[in-house]
C-alpha cells in the first residue's frame, strides 16, 4: 500500500543504519526515549534495536495508555460494570489489566455484561440498540483517542441518548514528559515524539523540551524507516549542536495539529486538577474529565465508584520500566511470574507495553545471546 | 479488526494510540467507507477532517479519521 511499503524497505533501512554511525561522537553513550507505546511495539516488531550501534540506547517511555492506568481506576470500572442492567464497553487490552482483585475479564466471567469495542462509536451504537439498558464506555487513551470519545459524546448529546455514559480516563502526554525530565534518576539525550498524538495536538506543545530542558525532539511516524530516520535526525541535531522540535512525519502531522479535533475536545473535556499515573504517581493537570456541559454523561456521577487508591504489587517494577530507569528484563518477575498470559504489571498486558513487546519479540534473541 | 487486536502477536491499535492508513471508497456526509492495507472495509467517521473524496488517504483511529 502506498505510504506503507516504501517505509519498510530493508536496503534503505541498512543505509540509514550506516548514516547513524557517521553522526556518533566516539566514546559517547546516547539515550533516546520513544514516548509512544506504538513506537515501542514497532521497534521490537521490526528489530530496529538490532540495527543500532551499541552506544545508542532506546528507552521506552510512558506513552502506553493501558500501562499507566492505576489499579484503583480498574476497580472503579469493575464496580460500574457489576451494576445490574449495565452493558460495560471497553477496548480490547483493558480487559486483562489487573485491578486490586480482578480484571474486567474476570468480572465478565462472573456474569457482568462486558463487551469489547473497537471505537467509542460502537459503544454508542450499542446504547441506541438497547434503550432499556445503561451503556457505559471506559475511555482511555492520549490525545489520539480523546477526539473519538469527544465526538461520540457530542453525537450522544445531539441525539438525546440518555442511557449512555463514560468513565473518563483520558490522559495528556506533556505533563508526564515534564515529570520525567524533572526526574533526577533519568538522563536522556533526546525524544522520539509521538506521531499520532501530534496529528491532533501539533508540534507546538513539545517546544518546551528543547527550550526548557535542552533536549531535541523529532516527531516520528511508526514504520521502521520512520523510526530510523528520526533517530538519525536526533543524533544529527546533537552532533550539529542544534536543539529543536523537528517533524519527520510531515506526510501526516501538520504543525498546528487538527483544529477540529482540538475544538471538540475543548467542548467536551476539561482538565482534572490531578490524576494518578501508574509508576509516576499523581501528576497535576495530566488528565481529562467531562466538562459541565457534558456532566450528565459522566458515569462517575451516575454510578457509585469506590475511588480508592491501590498500591501496585511489590514485585512489579512497572514504575521503573515506565520511567526508563530499568529495562523490562531487569524486572524481578519478567518472564517468570509475569507473562502476557498472567500479567502482574500493566506493561506486560498491552502489547504496546515495553515488557510485553520485549517478551513477544525480543526474549528469544536475548536467550540465544546468553548461550 | 477487533479480533486481530486481541491476538497475542497482534496488538490493540486503539490502546496503542495507533492510526491506520486507509483509502476512501465511498464518501458520505459525516461518514465514509474506507479500506485498510489488508483489504478490510470500515465505516469511518470523517467529520473531524472535513469533506473527503474517493481514493483520498486518511489516518483512522478508533473508527474516526483524525488526518
């Protein structure tokens, strides 16, 4: 398919890999964080790590929306789902995210009517088809997904659909990046910017990174050549002494973002004063809730939710993985007690999570190296 | 697409904040029928990108075209 095949060309990939070598300063170790879970997945799926020299290290960031959901929010969702007459809808990966005692999949097995949807618009369709039932959508995701939820709620309001509501867990990417940059135990040389978030918000929200913290950012596409070229652009900025936000993904990302999407988000959402992120703790103004105009669609107002903060399991080191402090395989339970089939931590649940991506695509290569 | 999202070697494209490149087959007022690279057809909401035309390429996330 046009715009896909040409970005998977192996010869061009090798050429880019060679160009990367020419930009390196001898003896320097480079740490580059890919912010988005989609990039983490592509890096492992296409073996991009193997095309990089040893002194260029990729650090996996907090941009997997499932991975940053704290257990207490999962418990809230399960409590809503267990209400009689409720049809509870969510994206596929959410089903297996552990709460304090159960997952949504467990609750479904115990009798709750929980259905997987691909789009919030599918949840709204279910509400239209079941006017005698309460239909709840468990909304997660960064600014890529938030417009879909906002559009769905705007349609629900316009159509007067009163049996539809939403548990809003949408988060925004800039506050956790700022928190990471303030973290004393993390040294980074640059960022691979989240291409699809930028499709919505544009490049401007990331300008604080070079301005305030002196680190380059390159907004990147998700095909293997996109990622390799973005790494090259970051290294080139460093070797030329430049520091700015560059856009590698110009075929999709306009500098100003998608103004229609931003408009519907501003109508439907407002910032929460603070929100808990798994592994990162509470971060101010880092998440969205429904605005006053849409308060009637807020499932947290319509149903009783526990709202209890639950500490992560002690054995799980998702927090350190999310901050890029340790690699997935350095976690004590990686691949033994914690696997995609029986995940302890959220990073192992979603294939965008660094642990699952490494388990699915990189584990065997490491075992071979060890022999 | 939903099924593919739950296979162990696949991934949930929505949870991954991933946009899927699609080609428009039929354009209507607020929706369009689009086809992805695997030939699968989808009903897509297009009101966030304005009007679309046949053969236009769009980036779709969670059933909504965002670019």
